[in-house]
């Protein structure tokens, strides 16, 4: 008697056996990979003091802007970001640290350009901290000028969007690439920060050939000293630019800034005064003074902030930028805040019809 096997059934059986063997190999490999990953994690946690943290902020508001051109309603992102930071103990008090922070727009889902707000690696210990890379106030060394503002002044929940003034009014020089930064340890309430960044090359206008061809042909140096004693805090900063071939018309030359704040029982009161200098022309300013006064009133889960500021317009010897803003915040938790704000900005008092008034309300969540 002969046994007849259908070729189709036999082929199906072979394919089935092969699939089962393939799945067994895949599952076995996955178990090996998981075991290897678990061993690496266990080894790191056992033999090193390494730590990596994920953090971020999502912040957006709905606002109405009114100006000479009419009225506009829009959804605006307010410097949302996410990042990772890490450190590892090397020996004694010496630690290595790194950080990557990326900005994105909540309203559109687009990444910002450049992709990273900061990207650095550095060391910290008893002698202070040093960092290299793209640096800002969020790194282990901070930002000499801008960190003084952050430490003493209250923004309307963020330094972004319609209420931003850190760069527009104060010229905070916060975020720079190709930089080396250093921060001293705290000594009796005093702390100093220094930063050098190589800002070249740059493009010349027209057919001219720029002398700024290499990174170190354009150097920016920033420094700041901070002091804190109890409820009082203050700082003074200095910054300057140099270029191969010399500065040209309307280039920034240097600045000096002073900031102070005091924490009263019912309110935090603060002020900033500074002076920027530029290479002037017959129709532009050499000295550009600016100042800000404000207060923040904490009331449990509620808070209220009021700021007024002015800055001379460098391109108009008769003009001043004037800005007043007020905001209210309600904390739903330690990480989530609802807020509403009003901002009125006259970008040049000598030029009619350029005042913009903004009303807005939004939510900020930190993780």
C-alpha cells in the first residue's frame, strides 16, 4: 500500500515548521537581548554613581493682539522644550555632567532651528564648574548676564512670546555656540561666572569679503558676579565683543548691567539698570541705556506680577521702547499653572502707530 501526500499540504507543513523555528529563534534572541540589557543596567547601578533625568516644559497660550494693522487671534507657543541631563561621580567631589535640550513649538509641532537650545559636556567640583559646547542659563555654569536676570526678576511665566523682554529689552546674551563657560563655587554668598564664545565666521554684505572667516575671528566675552544674603540678592555684569579687522557701524561694543531684588513679606521687588554701547553713526546711538522695575506678589496658589521697562532705540536717537505688562497665575499643582496676562509695547516712542497690545491666557506644564 502506498501513502499519497498532497504537495500543497506538504508545502504548507514545511512553511509552518519553518515559521515556528523562526519565532523560536526570534524569542530566544529577544530573551538574550533583554538579559544583556538587564545585566548592563545592573552593572551601571552597582558600580557607578551615574544619573540621567528627563525633563521639560510645555507652554502655550491663546492670545489677542491689537495694533495699527488690526486685530489678530492666535495660538502661540511659549518656549516649550524637553531635554535630558546627566552626571557621573568620578572621584571625591569631582563629577562629569552633560545636557541636551531641544526646543519645539506646541502650536505647530515643529522643531526649532538650531535643534538644540543647549548641548554641553563639563566637569564640576570644589573649584567650581566648567562646560563646553552650546551654552545658556540652563547649563551647569549658567549665563553670566542672563542668569542674573533669571535669579532676580519675575517673567510673566516665561520669557517668550508677546511678554518676552530678556533679549529685546535687556540684551541678555543668553544662548551662544562654540563656547567655554566657568562658574566659581559659592564663597560667602558671592559667585562669579565667565564665558567666552567664538561667534565667527560671518557673511559680509554685497561683494565685500568679511575678515571674520574663522570662529575665533569674532569673540564674545561675558562675566558676572552675584551676591545673595538672606532676602537680598544682587549682581553686576560686563560683556564685550571683538572682531578681526575691528567693529563696524552699529556693531555691539560692550555693556554693563546691575540687578537687585528683595523678598519682602508680601512681595518680591526687583530692578535692573544697564547700558549697552554700539559703534554709532550720524543717525544712530552710541549709548543705549535700559531699565526695568517690577514686583511679584505670591498668594498661596495665586500670584500676580507687574513689570515696566524702557530701552533707548539704537537706530533712532529720539526713540524709546516702552513696555508694561501684568499677569496672574493659578497653580493647579507644583507642575501645572494656568495664567492670564496683559502686555502693551510701544517699540519706538518716536514713531507713531507701532504700539501693540496683547491679551492672553494659557497653561504651562513642567515635567
